C-alpha cells in the first residue's frame, strides 16, 4: 500500500483547512508499511476513542464506480483523559473489498501533529479533529466499516477487530509509524467506519413481483451531511421513474423507501442516482424478479417507399414480461422470425399491412399491439421524349409531355436558355431563346408521409438553327471573252450548301463550295441558287437564296470597212457604215480633210474634200453599270483621183500606099492606158504605150480609143478618149447608083473610102462637064450635072450609042492643110435602041 501524493480534493471549497492539513500529513508521512493485526492484543483501555464515522473529504465529484483515489478521512478523536495521547493510530483489519491486508493509519491534526490533547477544566473529554489517509479507496463506496461492530475489550479473533493505539509518552509525538505492539493499556478495539459518497439500493418488501403487484425498494445515500441536500432519482428499465429528496443523516447513511410496480419481466432493473448539492452523482442498482403483466409494443407504424417488387421492414416491436409472437392481421407481408420483436418483414407490392405482436406470460393475460406497415409508391417522373425543333424565330415554343405518379411535379431548368411557362404543369409550354440545347428536369416530390425520395427525369430540348443561305451580292462584270469567270461569295449556316443554275449559260465548278468558281458563257444574266439542306435531325426546312450574275457585253466598235471611192468632184460624199453594241457611239476625225455630218449616227454622212485619205474613229462608250472599257475602231476613207484619158488630136494624112503609119499622141493620169481600135483598118503597135505607132491599111478613117484603167483599189471608172485617124486615098471609086432604062439618066457616085470630106471634080471623055455638054449633036441629049456632098454625084446622059469615059478627080484634105488628090474613071454608054456594050 502507498499514499498517492498527487490526489487532490476536487472540492476545495468544502474544507480548505482540512485539505491543507491532509497535504501536510501526506508530505510528512512516509509510505505506509504493512501493519500487524492487533486483534489478538488485550486492548482494554478507554483513554482514546473515535466518535462517529470518519468522513472522506476529498472524494472526486466525477468518480465512476471502481475508480480508485487516496482517501483523506476526517476523524473525531476523543481523549477521555487529562493528558495528551501521542502517536494516535488506527490498525485497520481487512474488509475484504477495499483492503485485503491490515493497514496502519497514523492520525494527525491540521498541524500535522499525531497528538490528541487531554481535557481541561470542566471538560468531560477533549475532541481533536484528525486526519488519516486510506490509499486506493474505491469511488462510490459510501459507508465502509472495518472490524467488529462496537468496542471489544480483550482479545478478538485474528483480523476481526480494528484497533486504536496511542502512546502516553510525549517522546512518541513525532512518530512516523504506528506502534506495532502497544501495551494493553494503550489500545482499544473499536469498529472504524468511513463515510465516503455512495449510494445503495435494495428491496425490502415483496421482492418477487407477480402480475402488477408492488415492491418496496430502499435507496440510501451514504455521505456526510455536508454534501446535502440530496436528490434520489429511481429509474426502472421498464420506463418507470420517481424522485425523492433528503438533507441526509448525521450517521452518514440516509435511506428512503420507493414503492415500485415493475413491469419488465422476468427482471426489472432499477437504478438509483443520488445527486448532492454540487451536482455530484453516485449510482446503485438492484433488480427484481418479475412475473409481470406482459406488455406488447408493436412499435410505431412504419411507412416506407417501395424498394422494388418487395420492400423490407425491420419491425420495432417491444415485449416485456413474456414471450412475443408476431402474426399477420392483413396485407401482403411475410414475417421472417415471428418470435423476434425486431424481426424482418417482407412486404410485397405497395399498400398497407397490419401485424400483431402477442406477448404471453401465464398466468398473466397476454398483451397485444398492432403495427401498420405501409409501402408507399415511389414518385415516378418521366420528362417525356427529347424534343428537337427547328428555330421558329428568336424564340421557339415547346410543349412538354411529362408524366408523373405518386407526387407533385415541378419543372426546372438545368441548363440552357429556356423559360418554363407553368413549372407545375406536366404539359407546360416552354420558350427556348436562340438555338442550342436546354435540359429541363422534372422533379416529382413525394406526397407520401413520410415522403419518398423525389424522382427526377430530364428532357433535352434542342432548337436546331434553320439553314441560312446567302448567295451573296449580285455580280456584274464585263465580258472577259467567250467565257467570263466569276467567284461566287455565298455563305451558309446550319446545313450543306449546293449551288445550282436556275437560268442562264453558267457552269458551276464545284457546286458544294460556297466560293466556287463559275464560268459564264457569252453575255446576259444567269441566276444561280444556293440551296442549304439542313444537317439537323430531323432536318429543318431547306433555305435558298439566289444571286444574279450579269455579264455585260463589252462595247464593240466597228467603224466599218475602209472605204475607197473615186472623187466625185471637189468633195466626195461618204456614208459611214459603223456598227456598235453595248454602248453609245461617237465619230471623230483622227486625220484627213473630212467633215462628219452627225457624229452620233453610225451611218452618218461624211464629206471628203479633195482626194487622199482620212481616218475616222468610232468610239463606243459602255452604257453598262459598271461601265466596261470603251471600244474604238477606225476607218480609213480614201478618195482616189479618177483616171484621165486624152487620145490626142485626130490625125489625117494621105495614104502612103497600102498601109499608112501613124504615131499616136495620147496622154493619161491615175491609171494604166490601153489603146484599142474602135473602128477602121488600123493596127496598134503597142496598145500600152501612149505614143504607140498605128498602121492604117488602105484609106479612110479609123477610130482608136485610149482607155485609162484606174490603178486605184477599188478602181475608179476607166477614162476613155478617142482619136480619129484619116487616110486620104489617091484612088477614087465610081459607083453607078442605079440601072436605068435606055435613054434614061445615068447616075454615078464618087467616093473615097473612109472619107467624107473630099471634093470631086468630074470629067467626061476628058472634058469638063461644061465642055462635054457643048459637044455632040443635039440628038445626043447630053446631060452632065453634079450634086451631092462636094459634088459626089454625077448625072450623065448621052444618047449617042457611044462609049464615053467618065473620070472623077478627088481632092481630100490631108489634115495638114494640103489636099490628097485622087482620080478614077469608068466607061459608060447609053443606048438609044439597044444597050451598047463598052469594052
């Protein structure tokens, strides 16, 4: 055994002086040694005795049963003598619980002195408060006594009597150990009781209880009265409870009776809780054997949400004072263990079932109770099928198609630009702004009691953007040739674009390319359509847009073919033959002596002065928008001088023989000269030579033509001029003009071939006509006279039957002022009766 020096008084406010003294005692005393049992000593003295029970002054407030501490015990030591007694000590015998071997405890006062002073004056005794330490004292012990009750003189059986010892010698005042063999006159056998703080509970009457009878329990508080007042609270495990209060008893043991009717069979356990003024508690328990009225508690009604085809319950029955058994009153339920108050139960489907618990405890009547098990249907939420629509504009309406059971539905937006018109309506309208997706959640909150878990389901609303087609701006270009390239500038969203030709001579290079090339053939317009087919599922309406491609013909300017004409005089008129397309034409003079009558007229007249060339420009300014490049073309007007021909003066010459030569004297301009014979027996030596020679056969006249063919291109009208060549012959021809009857007038014509300008002189028989007329006889009836041009006719008559020679001399001008003489003769006879023949 040893003294725990660390033990502290948890309630220093109780007795500060005592606590201090105890500490002094503890510090002054060495560890306690195992003591000798003095039960067999003949202790008969009555000098010193203990008054009352010792009181523990340092038991902790919170000290569960079984916890140990070093108890500081206050004792009242009474000295019945007039002299002091020294080294007062207790020799405690084992109680069998707290201590199991003898223990010596030296008692000391607050000053640490183990001396009990003697009585003085009129005192019958002198009491001294002294303290001792009992190590390893068990909490909640309450009252414990060591040794036989009362005081015993003489010897006791071993380990049965606690002994108080002292010494009469003051030399023992400073003792550190109890006297192990005190003389018989210095010791006393006396039971020593120590009061801590504890509680006890026991049955005092009718301790076996049957069917609702009453028993008496006695609850005691074991404590010094200075811890009071006390509250004693009794609680049974059958649920019963009651409370009483007391200030305590100076003996340290205060007991109160409790009447109880235990109901928990077969045993009802009661717990007594004692609470002192400081709230420190100690407990004690006892139990009663009970043959009580059975009690049956089926537990609270239970409601669950369905877990599936079957739903499990754990019954919460309670049974006391008997044997429980469950049974099914109604409903689709199966009990797993009918004898277990907390058996499992399996409920099939939904609805309610009633179970009964019967608790039997003969001879007491059985007790029953019922519980209702309810399986509530779980809420179900079906947000409906996901919905996809094409945008109806800035906002797109949807109608939800939710369904719900066993609860109250509420729609909410999980994500996306959606607004719910009526969140509490399963078929609420929803407005989705823009395109994209929105997720809506249908939450069905259980209306069951208690509520089942809410059910949720989600629906996705999708607004697909409608295809958008923008074929781009209309395009206009000037023709680049036979074909003109374009690059279309389409844009498309929410679909697959495809170009197609609606009209016009256009070919699309890549119909699927927004910026495809396009080849336009010729000019004019072509309409292309962009069709954007939705890629959404389901597809949205196809979008189309059209673009017009226009190819404006470039201005064309054709000033017409160059014109060449022959001068019409001092001025020569032209009629322009321009042509123009795709613009406004205007004539202008580039060079040359020309005047345009109407510059805006394609067929304007133009007046050319003189000859030579002039260049005119036809400018065609585009009327397209935007304008195409201006076109120009030029025409050359050429006025060629007309050819001139001069065959020279007519020529007359006298025949030089069978042929007569001439030298032509022609002149020509602006062309190539060529002589030709118009008439007459003439041959031209070199027709291309203006001064060619010409050979005239015979006599007469010949006409030669000088033709000057234009060397212009195109040629101007040929110019001609003629010349007459006259050859006067020397031989005259006499031609009878008519055959007459006898005695008629003969007529003769004289002529020079090819000449008409010769003068004739007739003779007959060598005589002038005058002389001839003067000859012959009157019967000859001569007649000789001339007539005709230049006397070319001779009329003759001579009725003399003679042959007469008629001669004519011609004188023809030679062209040189001289005459070309010529003669001819013939014979003629005129019959009187018959025609003579002249040889």
